[in-house]
C-alpha cells in the first residue's frame, strides 16, 4: 500500500558482466515500485563502497531511498554487492551474494525479492518533506554516463519516459555538476509487466540451484579489496645444455630436488604483483677431480593487469634472472651460464567450480645481460628465451590452496662467428613443483 507511493530509486549495477543480473532483478524492482534512474559509475561505486561522498549523492537525489549494486570479483569468484540508503544518506542495508555462473539462482531471487520488499517498506517516512503526486514518473537528474542502460528482459514492456526539461537556466542540485538540458538523464523506463520467478529464470538462464549466502557488514565498514597470497613448493628440476660448436662442453642431468617460494599481492581486482624465487637442492656434477657442488637458481618479478571473463587473461611485464654454476676449476667442464632477462607474456586462469582453477602462462624473454663464458671464443651472443607453464589449483578449505604445476624455460643462443659458431646453443630448464600456500 505505502510502497506504491514511495520514491525509491535504483541506480543500477556496475562492474564486469552486470547486464545479466540487472535483467534478473529488473522485474523484482518493478514489483516493489522502485524507479530506475541513470547515474555515473563513479556515483554507484561511491555508494557500494560507502565513501565520504555517498551521503551527499543520496541527499541530492532527493528520494525516499536509493539502491545500487556492484559486481565484485575476488579469488576468481563473482559476488553481487547490494546497498540501500535512506533519504538522509544513511546506509540501511548491505549484503553480498555469491553468484553461480555470473547469475543469481532461483533461491537467490526468492531471498532477494523478500528482502527487497522488506527493505523498501522500511523506508516509509524516511523522507520528511512532503512529496507532490506527479502525473508522470518523477525525473531525477544525475551526471551523464557513457553507455545506455541495459536492455529489459524480452517479456517486459518499457514505458515511454517523460520528456526532458528544456530549461537551460536550471541549475543542478548542489554538489552535482551542472549539465545542459540536452545531456541530462531522466528516470529510466519503468517496466509495466510483472514476471514470475519461473519466467525470470527461464529468460535469463539462472545460475543453478545453489543457496544464496549473504554476508552482513556493519554500516561504515568497507569490504577488503586487497588480496595476498604466498606459497612454498618442492619438486624436481633439470637442465640440458646443447651447444653447436664441438669446442664447448654440453651438460645434461637427471631431475634434482628444487625448492620454490612465490607470493603476490592484488591491490585491486585488476592489478597484481608477483614474485618467484627457486633454487636446486643438493645438486652435484661428476668431474675428473670428483663431485662438484652445482647450483641452479632463478628469480622473477612481474606485474599484470587482469581482464576478467570466462577465462581470466593477465598480460604481464617483468624482470628475471637465472644462473647455473659449478664450483670447480676443471677447464673441461661445461661453462657456467648467467641470464638477466625481460619478461613479456600473459597468464590465463579458468575457474572450474569454487575449489579448482586451471592456470597457464606463456612468455617471451629477451636476455639483456649476464655472464657469457663463450664471448672470448665466439664474440657477443644474441640470447633470448621462451617459457611456458601450467598448473592446477585446489582450494580444499578457505584461505588454503595446493598447486601442482610445471614450467619449461628454453634459452637460445646464436653467434656471428661463421663456421666456428654454427648451430648456436640451446639451454633448457624443465621444472615440476607441488606448492602449498595461503591467500587472503
């Protein structure tokens, strides 16, 4: 009864792939007599993160209540964050619902509809100033946004919006930019047909039958977006050095023990910084004067920007260093090698359910420096590497992961030394690692 008289507005959902969820909840908003109003992405984010500007944004909209949502991606899971504010800019409700295949399930929709009706009903009287009963849908001015609102579901009929004001002299509400009449946005079209949950699920392909889980956060809190992870692994590594010139001694070893440490930080849902360090364990090389202690080591630092989707793609750029050394003065042994290189590549991640993720990586790595033991004989070499890898992540419990992975790095050498340097050289490093770590 009272709900039909409220001026409660919905600003939309921001974030990647939000259109499907907006189509799902559109009919529920209509059933609760909530008007759709256009707003900028910055305004929506300010509300969902409860920043210092959120109260002013709500006050200037001058509605009984303001609703906004955001698609939050963390640890390869997508969650719908939903907030409701009262007229004075006080946050009345905050919840987060995990999505299944990027959509709300039928159970999610039932819970959402029930909570929405209750929350909207609680807004009765939050706006103390009397409201005239307009003959047409009320117009709420908001800053221009670059894209049009998402399309309504097929079974819904959009009502024609009220004409925009042509008064060029009218000022914007305090705190919002003044906008020419031609670019001001009206209340978005309101759906005129109600749709059942079965129809919503059929039209939008609901995400399954999982039960929604909501997390309540006290007003004033901000959900943590900073994510950290670290792991320690142990495995096997090898090396194969095959030079073309017969005057250079090659090298080949059976797999030896290897220890690895890796860690990373994600300041935002798109950006990340990763570090990796590894070293061989108890490796020796047989020489004429006995067994010589041998070491293989590597470290890398990379930064990336993740493009979230069905498969997360992260272009990366970084620096790395790999070395091989034998502690011996035997002149007939294979030469030590040392590489400093730039990393230009990409990482890929494909979640399979909530507990398993497939990973892959590929990189081109031009060598920019490092020791060249053959320089005296063949001159300066052109060196570069190609690297590939893959892994399977399993998360048996919250904040803990286990990873089984492999990678293969192959350096190629070439000399401009005529027949003496024919064939160049190939230096390969295969590695298999099992890692256990934690993430927050």
